[in-house]
């Protein structure tokens, strides 16, 4: 059995996600859904499933929601001992037999406590097909001023020749498969809001003895743009008597990041994180060495930023210094005529790369955006990277033909 955890906030993609998950599963009868459904009183999309013993649904008026991690903490209460658990968002698509492949991959990791996780591929709501894409690894981009870490996806080199998962430093909150007992061993901190969920999930799971892996094939797709979806921070903007908003989102976010910094040992503040701290199988320093991070000084090793396979080797002070991120202010210019015309454009990839082809920044402009329609031919951008940006890559993607003509522009 797989306990499928879905936190859904006023999301029109919830029902299509559930239907696709069931339709594409090799063993749909072995799926059990735990859903925190934060919605309007008029929303009846889950009514067809409410009488099924495969669905455990906690319905919450949207104005009573306390954020993503609170919702995931509520879902954990619905766990009933299933052997495996899969944490998702409420906007996904799946490949046929996704469950058979992922469970086989999990077993092939050779770990007593494996986690299979990644940033999923990209899909567009309303489209009948998912675009072809390879699997991603998660790469640390930089520390934010508040102490969280920003991640970005990077293609796994040579993935077509791989026969099993690869080691990972970090985990994705929207695609996370592991043993069901993780629901009992890892207690979601309901006072975390949104930012910082993934680094918390990474280090706490690792110190609980879990080993981290990325799948070597892509069988799950995710909608990243949030277009057409109401976000929690859109609604919870101020204390509103008429909407019964008790705490604005920015107050929850500030407290959340303070708690995260305490847990990561970035600062010693007076937050009480009892019950939501690290495990005892491995220590804080063990994860720092494995992932190539110095939380106290907010430093990343070069290997971590470049996406080399973990674990990181010991590095001296000079190598930490070499891994510092530098800010680059860029003016990107391209020619709209270089976007190859096609009837089923999926998106246009805009990538900033260094001389060795490392992707320092990526933006996928969806079909219909000003960039994809050729209405703009320049953009101001600030990125942080350890190497100097050398070129802009423009590369359109067709839903039926995949990657089309690539054009490079020197920076």
C-alpha cells in the first residue's frame, strides 16, 4: 500500500491530479489518499471519492488554513500504517505504471531507509500530453537573507545509461517517496510556513537515518508556474474580520524562518523547536559534510553548487572561499525570429550558462507569454553564481517534437 499525501489549497488541479494518479497506476487499488482540502464551501470536486475507504479527507475552510507545512502535519495524522508513502502537491501528472517503476527503484537503492525524490518534470494544465523530459537532480543555488536555501533543477548527466537511482543531497517537497513509517518518525512542524520546507525535510530525514536518492527516469510531472491558482499568500494578506483571517501570511512566514534558523543552527534564538528537531542516527555535522554546507556561516561548497554527486569530500578554508556566490547583473538580449515556429509550442527555455555549459539560471517561458510570442527581446536579470555567465541559450520545446532549434548568444 502507498499512502499518497496531498495538501491542496483552492486548487482546480486537485481532481485532475487524483484521476491521473489512479488512471496511470499499475496497482490503483493499493493507493490510499490522505488529503488536506483547504477550499471554499461550494467546492464539491471530491464528492465522488468521499464514500471510498481509499480516501481520508480533512476538509478545511480556506480562511482557517495555516500554511503548507501545517497542512502536511494534518495529513500525517491520517496515516494508517501503509508500507510506503508518497508526498505530492495537488498539481501533477503521471506516466503509465509510475508506481511499479518507483517502488522498484526504491528497492534497488540498497538502503534500509531510502527516500526517492526530485523536482518533477513540467506540464501545462489543460494539455493532454506530458512533454518528454529527463530526470532532474536538485542543486543548491544560494542562501537567502533569511537563511533558507534556494534550489534549482539540473539534468542528470548520462541518465539514459543509468540503471538505478543516484545519490541526492536534497529532497523535493512535491515528489517524495519513502517508507510509510516516515510519517511517524518525521513530524512536520506546523509552524513552518512554506519557504524552508525542503531543507528542513532534507536534514531532518537524513539525521533520522534516511538515505537520499534521485530517480533515474522521469515518471511524474509538476505544474510550476502557479498560473490560474490562488495561493495562500494571496488570500492571507491582512487580518480581516469579514474573511476571518487571524494571522497574515507574512507574520507566519517570519516566525517560520526564525524557527528554521534555530533548527539549522544558523542562529541561537529563543524559539522552542522541541519535537521538530534533528534525528539521532546522524548528526548536524554529518549532514553538513555530506551535503557540502556550512549553515552557521551560510556557505556552500563548489561541488554542491555545481551539482557533483555527494558526498562532498573534506575541503579546506580556501575551497570554501572558492565556492562563494557572486552577484552578476545581466542584460539578456535575443532575437524573436530565432524562436522556431511550431503549432504546439510547450515553452521556450532561456538559460544562462558559463563557459563549461553549467546552467546558472533557467527560465521556461510558457507558450503565450510575451517572451514566447516574440513580443520582447531583452530582459534585465540579477543572478548569483560561482562562475561567470558566458552565454544565453534560447531553446524552444514542442509538445510533439521535443527540443527544437537551439540558439546561443554571447554575454
